[in-house]
C-alpha cells in the first residue's frame, strides 16, 4: 500500500453532535413522511451497519427497528457476535437468517464463479431477505453504505447499495468512525479491520489496495474541493493512485444513480419529471 499523507485529516473532522442531530432528524422525517413508522436493516457486525443501527434506533425508537443478521456458511463467528453486541446495547428487534441454503444452489450451478460473483450473489440475496422482511414488518429498508464505498463503487448494485433511505452515505469512512465513537458503538467494532466477510482473512483495504484513510483524503480533494488530478497529486499523493481512484469514481457513477432513461416524451422520468417525495397534495 502507498504511504499515507495525513495533512488533510483535520479537514475531515466533523462536529459529531451536529451530525448526530441532523441524521436522527433526517431518518425520522424520511421514514415517517412516506407513511412508515418502522425500519429494517442488515446488521453485518461491521462499523457502518452498527452506526446506522444506532442512528435509526434513536430516530424511531428501538421497538420500531428490526436488525437482520444474514450469515453465509463462511461468515465469521466474530461478525455474528459483534452484531449481537449492537442488538443487546440498543434493545432493538432482531432475527438471524442463514442465507447459505439460498445461495448455494446458484453457486453449485456455476462452480467456476469468481469470488466477486460469489460476493455479489450473497449481497443480493441479503437484499432479497431485507425487502421481504420490510414487507412483513411494514418497514422501510435503511442503507448502511458510506460515502467512500459509494464513490469508489465498492458496493454491489441492487445488493448492499439498495435501500429506501441512506443515512451515512455522505460520511467518509473516517467520519463514520468519528461518529461511531461519539455514539458509543462498541470499541471492538470501531477497531476491527473493515471487511465484507466474504472469505477468511478478506478485508476491504486488502482488496482495494489502499487504506480508507488515504482514499478519504484524496476523495475529499477530488469531490468536495473539486481538485483536478494534477492538483491532488501536487498535494503529495502518488499520481498513479490519484488517477486510479478518480477513474473508479467516474466509472462507477452508474451505481450512484437511477437507471438512465431514454427520452422520448415531453416529460420523462429522470429528465423533466423530478418531483421530490415531499410534494404537496
């Protein structure tokens, strides 16, 4: 991995009290204004889903939150235990649904499936379960992806990036960690290496080839500050890495938007028909 400059980390610091108030009010408004009172989310045992659980429990009340642990047979026991620690701390409703019997028939049909394909299948099966249980619980699905993942495309479209509401998608991973500390998320979850838990020893940063801390600094410059690649490299970052990260941002834009609609009429969805959810009447 590349050396990590740290001169921009102060600029990624957030007012955690303010962020907490904004996100709690956002969740309460986003869920209730469309006629719901309850929420459901996947609880992986990782930092992002733990933070989302803390926020939505505060917004709606723990009795109105259903957290689903959805392990595959290769999932680590630590992930299950960390998820349970969040459930116990918050007093939210929970269920554990093993996705192995749902995933394995498809993997058996395609035994040559790469690890990426296998991971995508698991992520989409978990979303099938979440949306089914959202109907059963009369709840909205709450997303658990952060800004770093969304920008880098380190998500599965119609898998872990599918949700009705995304509370932490404007927080970089380092900011997620800051807010999690402030909300009292268990320390072992804050300290653990980020991982999709797809196979033994798998980590996000190992797959990406760089640390979240490094990516966050670069993304902050390229996205929030609108730096060019040349300007970001001039801050002391390896130019090849800057180009790599910016290429990922550009190529994965389709994961961050609704499907493109070919325009044929005067008022086309996604072009001219852009009403917000909170329209009147």
